[in-house]
């Protein structure tokens, strides 16, 4: 911080006559310091931006500054201070945004302060902001981080009843929080290869979470289906999500091949990636998982010669395999 101070001071002096640019500069500093949990750097940038916000007549500067400071305080695990700032802003007729409410809700949730999280959620809805998939996933992740599986079950049912769509992130948040599934995936040679098998081997709460997920439309959104190709895209899915989706996909294939209402694609593809974004570049855990499941299921899919991040098979071959 001491070494950077002369550079920061130089930039501040250059931007002094351009209020918006100066505000954005401080916003970027707050974002950087909060993500690195640099208390000294954050406090200094926060104080400077707050002073600029108080003296500015620009609504844009006030709004942008407030969002940045609230987000930074929440990143620094200071949600109460963030709420206090939001109250201050009401006094100058600056209403809190959905982003600010989400930030505070998630910060309380990460800290395990669930009563405060719920209180802030209720206030958000009173202020006219509807609960959406993004905020719902934040709450799920918070429950999961504190191993509150029963709360996750209730929350999944609440958002499902409210008509809020599940997403891949919903799967990721839930399945990353299931310790039995996580342990199972350490040994791919013995992991259950059907949904009934999986649920039978899970503790009650984890089994109920899985059942809530498989009743959603996430699989349908991951599938493309026409006469040329049937494609399942696993991009964005963590290992537990890819595993459950593969089990669902196998059942869905069987159903579509048997019901006579769906065309049989010329080719079926499972896209799992080649590991470009994996912890070890070139080693995709999802690809390893799919390969092991294909082998254990005696599925006739093979790695695509033209794209090593995909498994492919002829539609009629897969239909015959599934009987």
C-alpha cells in the first residue's frame, strides 16, 4: 500500500477536475482492496469516496459511489455497516438498488447470520424488488456453506413454489453442499450409475435435495434436440452437477427414444470440455467423470476425434443400447 500511494496520489491529482472519472477510480480501488481484504487500503479509499459522494451534486456519482461502498463493505464482511450506509442514502432520497440488497443479504448469509439475512430479504421485497434466481442461489449457497441442508430443502421448495427457475448455479450450490455425494465422487469406479441407486445410498436430506433438483427444468435447458443432433452441454457445471445431470440425461434419452414423440437425432453429443478452465490445464474433471460413467454403463459413446472435449455416438446406436 505504501509503495502504491504515490501512484494513487498522482492519478487523483490528474482526475481532480473530472468528478465522474475520479469517482470511478475510487470505486475500482474499493473493489480491489475489498477483494484482497486490505483493511488499510479499503478504509482510505472508502473515506475518500464517501467524502466525494457527500460534496457531489451528481446523482450518477452518488449512485455509483453508494453501490461501490455497499459492495465493498459486504465483501469485507461488514453487512451492518453496509445497511447503515443504505439508510444514510435514503435521507438524500437515494433508494437502495437490487444489487445493494443482494450484497447485504449474501454477506449476512456467508457469516451465518440467517435471521438478519431473512430480515433484509423481507425488506428488499417490501421495497419492490422481487426475489430472483440470482438472489435465491446466494441464499442457497449461504445455507450450504454452513451445512444447513434442511434449510436448503425448504428454500428449494419455496422458490419452486414461487415459480423461480432453477439454474446450473442452483445445482452447483446444492450439490457442492452434499458431503456424501462429494465423497462418492472421489471414487468414480464405485459411484452409483442410476438415480434410484444414488438416492438409496444417500442420507435422507441429501436424497431430498436431489429429488428437488431433478424435478426442475435445468436438464431441458442443457439439451438441444433435432434430427441432426442431440446435444447435452455440461459447461459451467461443477463435478456433482455434471454427475447428476448425466444420470438424468440417461433416463431422459430412454424416455425420448421410447415415447415415439421425439425424432431420433443422427448423432448424440455430450460436451464436457477439454480442461482449458480446470485447475490443471488440460485435465477436465468433468471429462474424466463422463468417461468413467460411459465405461461403467457400457455406453457406446466415444471421444470425438475432431473435438476431444466431446463424447459422440450415433442416435440409432444409443437407442439400441438403451433398449
